C-alpha cells in the first residue's frame, strides 16, 4: 500500500545538469517533484531545433535574447512559456506565468511559473531568470 506522500509515480530521470553520483553512475533525480521542476527548467533552457531527434522540443524564448526588456518582451515570453509547458510537460497544469524585469539587474527578465502537479494536486512556484543581452 502506498502512502499519500509517495511521489515515485512521477518518475525518475537524469539529474540536470547531468553529472555523476558517488558511485560514478549517472546521477538521477531523487524526488518525483524535483524531476518535474528539472523538466520545466530543461524545457525553458532548450531552444526548438537544438535536439536532433526531437526538433520541436523546447521553448522559443532564446530567440528573444536580444530583445528590449519591456512589457512587449515580457508578454511574448509569457506566451512562449505557457505554450512550451503545455506541449512538453504533461504532468503539470500551468496556473499562471508572470514575466517582469529584475529590479536589481536591467538585463534580467524573471519568469515566475506557478504550476500544479496533476497527480498530487501539489502547487509549486519556479522563478527562471532569463538573461537578455544589451
């Protein structure tokens, strides 16, 4: 019988970034919810066309790396993140996505993602810093 806190059904994958564990094997994520968080991070950090066997995988925000850090860019980023997560992360429901300039760094757009893991109804928040070139 499984407990309510058992999240092993969320899966176990390679740790991100890829590395070795103490026994020199590929390090795996230790927690199902951590696996979901790392998956979201991977989707956002990957540009479509970057993966040979899955050319559509990723999020198109890296196309905006030279954009001006303003409301129009934030809106475009928000839409791209929503679409990418809806397509590539079926374990979650995206509750909300916000993008706003970092108050301390003029070239950073903070992307805040509020999501719910479908199988556990647990809610989480992730902030992804998106660096714009000036």
